[in-house]
C-alpha cells in the first residue's frame, strides 16, 4: 500500500466490544478477540502449527497517531478460526535511531512459515525506512524458536542483486539509449517495462520488493513472491534451505501488468493467485491468474468476484492478502482481504469470504455471515434477494451465462413429465406468472411439468408464492426417459410447503418435509420464509455431487450425493426402494402439481 500521513503522539483508541465467543465470521464487521478488542493484524497471513492457527499481521496505528509503525507485527492464536487470542507483538520495532527497524518505519504484509529442517519460524515482510516513503522497497527477515516470538530481526535487503531472472531473454539485458527518459505510461514506456527496463536499472543494487507473500511448495521449497519493478511486475524468488536468504533464482511473472497483494494457493493440480491493481489504499477490481507450475507461465483469468457491478469494481471493498486452506477439506479455501480505513488503520476491517468454484475456476461471492466446523464452511447468511416479475435478464446476468426457463408468456421449454406435451389444463400462464391452478384442471390433465433442457452443474433461481395450506416442490435430476411412467417424477426435491397450515410439515423426521428442505431427507436451517401469498426466492446450486438449497438469500441445506452418508440417509427415507436415488449425473428440472395453487416466475438457470 502507499502513502499516508500519520501523527507523532500515542492515543490508544480501538474498537471494543464485550468479550464473548464468536460463533461465526461476519465479513466487514468488527471482529473481537477474546478480550473484546478488534483484531489488529492487517495485511497478514495464517500459519497452522500443531493444531493451532496463528494469525500474523500489521499492528497498525490507531486513529490520531502520526508514525506509521510504532509497534511491529501482531500475533493471534486460535483453534477454531473464529475466536482469536492476542499473543502480543511477535516482532517489535527497535527503539534505536541507528536501526532500520526503528519506530516510524513501515512494516507491511508480514508472513510466517515454519522450517521443518531447522525447526525455526521465519518471518518476511515488506519494509520501508523511516522518512523515505516507499522509496526503499526492501524486504525484511526475522527468525524465532517459538511461533509467537519474539522474532529476532536479521536484516532488510533488495533481493537478487547482480543476478538476472531465470526467464529473462539475453536480448533484454542490453540497455537501450534514452530508455530512462521515456514518458511514463506511454506505449514505448510500457513496452520497455515489459522488456526489463527496471530490472536493468536495479540490477546492481537489487530488485525492488514491496507487497509480498510467502509460499511453501509441496517439495518444501519456499518462495518469496513480491511486487517489483515499481509494482509493475511480480517476482517469484526462491529462498535458501533455511528460508533466511535468497538463492538468486527468481522469475518475472506477469511483466508490466501492475499487480500487488499476491495470495497463492494450489488446487486440483493447478496454482492460483489472487492479486489487486495498484491504487494505494483505494480498492480496485480483483484479479485472478493460474499456472501449471509455480514459476509460470501464469495466465490471467480476469476478475474472480461475482457480485454487483459496483462490488466487482472494488473486490467487495477489499484487497487480497492470503488464501487459507479450510481445515481437512480438499480444494476448499477462504479468501482473506483487508478493507482499509486509512485514517484509522487499526480498525480496518477483515474481509474473509469462502472461495467457490465455477467449474474449475475459483470465484469470490459476498456472504454476510458464515462459520467453519469439521465439515467445512457453512454459509449462514448472504445478501437478501430482491425479486422482480419482469422475467427479463439484465445485461450482467446475460454476461454471466444466465438463461430464462420461463419467458412469462408461453409454455416454451416445459412439458408434462409423463406425456411429453404441456398439460392442456391445470396450469395457467397469466400476467408473467406460471401457476398450478386446480380450479382449471380437467380430469386426467394437469400433473407435474419438466424442463425440456437437461442439466448437470447449474445454479437455478426461481421466485415462488404458495397459498395458504399449499404443497408443491422443485425437483431436479429427473430422468423421464429412463424412468418411464410411474417413476417419471422421482428425484431430489426442494420442498415448497406452507409449514404452518399443511400437515406434511409435522410428518417425516425432524422437519425434513418442510419448506426449503431436501424432501424426506434433510431439514432446512436458517429458514427465512416470507409466508403464504408472498413471493419467496428459491435457489438450487449443483456442482458435481455437492448441492445447496437457498431461501431468500440464506442457505438452508447443503449435502453431497454418492457418499456412504448419503446412501445411509436414503436408506432411512421413503426413497429406499429406488435404486441409485439422487445419484444421476444430470437430469431435468420439475415443477410439482400437488393439487394446490402455487405461483412461479423469474425462473432462470446458468450452467457451470
């Protein structure tokens, strides 16, 4: 991060709340430690060691202070990632005007890794000297025998002096006449930067090192990844076996693309990296890149955020700092970011968000609240969904791949589950709404309808309204061809029910036949029902065998098909006689006619 004006006197003003156990994570809210104080560990990262998590971060100045760093690097510990104990300062500034680490310097983005060979804990950080702004562009290193410190400061350097990058062509090593006089951001200047303008300039004194992270690969090799070349290019620099120095082996990554705030993780055989642009304290659109090898080539994949247009422009008001592996869960991660408050840095907010997957691409979506337990991430609350009766996709939805399942005017895209034709009666299309209307039903007509499309991995959104005492449902993985007739409507069901007035709500087991549950299998949680004769929004997300049910912006059910637990659940339900129930790889969407008046609109789907 960049320039900030800060005061000389010390006033301890921090956000405090009553000390109590945290049951969840609320991105952007005050996050109290076990003493009730907002966690002051910014731009940091998490180290897991012996069953405990340690959060290292910038111990930032509170409102009213002048000097940039009066303290050092803070450390917090936790066993559940929710409740954090303040372990104090792991690395302290040195109260000596001859020290590079004196009060008033800048310490940013500290990361700690453990060296199994030396049994030492090693900390690296971005370091700027007192009174020099961001001119020094150093990286500092410190070491400790204990995870919480104290860490002994060793030195600060510009790495890789007198060494060319491994992937630096021979022709780039020659200085061109007048290259240092080029106008910044001109086409000629950008071309020169990509071809190593600043690498050549800083060759003798060492390469610049600003925003940084550390990454230990599966072979135990540690890499120092930092913004270099005036923040225009990332450098991936290999560390020595003891992690305390540079080997001299380094690579340029995404040259001339102006990235900072790198956060790296490995999933499904590929490396991924979140970064940001370079706009100082102001947030900007997030960036995502991927590579088969850590040292590249790295391929940009665009903005990983999946929010509103305004949210995507600012990465939900945050800047990346780290990616945390969810304990014990393969390919499950949490994005860690900071929402900077320049005038009160200590109270900058922590933006932790679950990483989701669109096919093989990691994405970030806003949630208001989630928790982490032994089974992984559980989303407790997301943004409320505003419904509309227009049955029209926005430009943004079209760009995201959404398609309408109902045009608001015709039955196009829907047929009877048994006859292959849309029912002649029993269903009504009126005023942009598709409804089950038993009053119009003739004998032998009506019945469940299914989509003509077949879907595998998808996100389905449907507005629905049930009347008093009504029963219906949205089913998926329906195979009308194979099941032929009596089983044509069998499949996993998002239950639609008036829980108050329909007797089925009290049937089944522990509420597994109630609204937004998985019918006869799993009861819903966090249910926010608007009630009868009011519009609600259902969402069903299928990604492989993992499925979620949502109601009005809250996740109510999450499960995984095909597992021993799933088959045990089915064996205890009414679906026990159905071979392989719920394990089809693809199928149709079904709207249920249960003889009660129910309304549907804004039915849309996107496939992954």
